[in-house]
C-alpha cells in the first residue's frame, strides 16, 4: 500500500488513478494522518454458488418449482 500527501495526490492524480486501475491502493494523508484512500473498483459482479443462491431464495420464502430451477440453472449455457 502506497502513501502520498494531499498536495502530491492533487498534483499527480492522473498517475495515481492509473496505479489504482492496476490494482494498487493509495492512502492519502494530510499532515501525516490518513484522510482518504484511492483503490481499484471491483468490476466483476460476485457470482453466487448454487447452494448460496438457494439459501437466499429460502430466506425470501419464495416458492419455486423444478422447472423454474432448471431454467435458472440453464440460463447462459450453450446448447
């Protein structure tokens, strides 16, 4: 994790953003105290396992039949 002062962050922001895109986390300090963080944004959505997806459905107390489950399972599959 890289640390930079506020003035340096202001003057070198484009370079710091490139570093964040590359996966680096940068902490911005003012008078030696951390005040902000520049970090990469997760671009891929989290993919739930089938077991976790079913648990979430159960928590919602939704009734879903076998055909709907098969349809959800097969969504996006090549035939």
